[in-house]
């Protein structure tokens, strides 16, 4: 099955699951908001997969749906990492960071490990819904002159691990 047929198949499956959840929720007397939200998110993802549009139209994102792999960077051309139903490693250990920079990691039903160089001052903004974001492997005693990296981590039913 080629990539277009696979994308069409998985897009239709995700849309079908989302529509079934929404229909069940709408025609019952109870109004469980979490199920409706989950159904709407599935419909949205299905439409995005079917349309074939990139998550980031500027082309500066690394994305993965139903995938597994390692993204190794030599520079900060990519600053946004989005993974759905994936297992990924984002290796930024060989990047020469500018004095201040920002990256964003989003994971939905995914497991993402972010590897950073030891000489970066890290500031983590995190949002997690039924998920975990672990930055315990990050050094806290870094020189005040070291480059500052602001990492925005968002996880839904996912795990993001940040290590140096």
C-alpha cells in the first residue's frame, strides 16, 4: 500500500471512530464532555491526515504519525516537534545553541525523549493531560553564561522525557 492509500485509510478510520463517539454522545441524555472532546479531536486529526497538509506550514517542524525513529539535529532549523501515536527520540546534543532559543515538543498518545547538551540552561513550560513530562535528568547547576533554552512541552495521553 503506497503512502497516499495508507494516509487515506488511516484518515478514514480516525474520522469514523471520532464520528461514532460524537454520535453516541449526542443521542444520549447524558452529556459527557470528555468523550465529545475526544471524538472532536479524532475527527480533526482524521481530516488533517486526509488533507495531507503539514502540521506546520512553514516547514520548520518535525512530525510523525504512527511512526518510530530518531531525529538528530546539527542546528536549530527545526524548532517544533509534533508526534501522534509515535515513539521518537529528538537528539539535540550536537546543536550549537544561540544565547536564547525556544523549541516546542507536542506528544499525543506518544513517547518522546529529548536529548540536550550538558551546557544549556533549560527552562521548561509544561502542560500534561493524562500524561507525564519528566525533566529529572536535567542538570540544574549550569553556568549563568550558558545558552538559555526554553522548552515548551505539551503531552496528552503521552510521555515526554527530557535528558542531558
